[in-house]
C-alpha cells in the first residue's frame, strides 16, 4: 500500500464534503477496496470512511411499506434485521462471503462496486428497488450500467436502499466455493403486477433481467414454466470456473430452483 489521507465523518453532509476533494474515495466495509489498494490497482489520495455515519445504518419498514436499509449497513445486520421484513433478502445476505466478510461488508459498498458476481445487485434489480443517494433517487432498472459500472456520479453516496416487498421471493445461488461469489445466482420476485427475475454472476455485462422467464412466470409461477426456455451463451462469462455455455445452463437451473424455493 502507500500513503493516503484518511477521514472519518459522522454525518452525510461531512462525508459529501470530504469526497469533494480531488481523488477522494469512499470506504464502506473495505472488503473489495482494501485488497485493491494492496495490489496497487487503485491509488486515491484520500479515503473517506462511511462506517461512523449513524444515519446510514439500520433496517426498518418505511411508511410506504418498503424495507429501507441504510447504505452503511453490514451484510450480517441485513441477514438478522430483515428476516421478518423481507426473508428472501435476509437469506441472500446470510450467504455472502464468510462471517468475517458479512461483519464488515456493507450493502452500499457492494452496490457501488457492482461486481458482476455480487449477490445484492440481483436482489435490487429483481425487487425493483430504489437507490437513494445524497442527492437523488435512482430506480434499479436505471442504476446498473455494466460490469463495475453504475449510474453514480463522482462523490455520490448511497445513503439508503428501499426494497418493495413482493408476494413471494427467493434467491438461488450456485457459489464458487473459494470466493463464495455467485458463479450464477438468480433472484425471483413475484408481485401482483408480475414477476421479475434478475441474474448475477453469469454475464459479462453484469446483473441483468431475464425477460423471457419473467413473462413465462407471470403466467405460470412454477418451475415448469421455464423448462421450455433457452438462454444464449453469447455474452456470458467464460473462465476457469465455467464456460459461457455452462453459465447459460445455470441461469435456467437456478431460476427453477428459486421459483421452487419461493413457491
């Protein structure tokens, strides 16, 4: 690593002010950023820790019925405190990494980084959640812009994420055992208006909605509804863990498993 300045603000306003400096970088739980710094793949002049901003922590039910989760809330806290409010989301959070990662990593940090194999993006996209920043609200369908790319502007902070609660939902994850990231993961959410299906870990473009499955499941919410569907391997990730064809196959398999778990 190398020398850098470090600030620990206690309010959102102070955090935004600190991030206005040239080459400043927000620090959530540090589960991605710290290893990146160690490898000298990033070299900000200042780190701004968000871990002491109390107003960015916690899980609660909002006035509109959605589940509101502060951007600085750890995975472990989501797994515990969202269990009665949004069980499928809580279960997803409990599968992220290992206990050490879950005790430090935050939902805001995960979404800001937008790793193509991260779990939270699938829940956010399938739920039709809203990303609340210090300056605006961003719909899930407008937030994810590709691998490691989001709609966030420089210095913009994820203050809160609001999840509408579906009638039924579940997350099925085929994990890579060493990293515990999703080799392919599918979150299915059934609302009165229809079904949303979001896939993570499979595509070179990052998390995406599987529209064909959404249409089929909106008419028949059962695992049988996706049996006749096919997923193109074009644009899927190919690496030592699996070929594009294998990941395309997993999309279909994990979707069926998620529907069965939600049913």
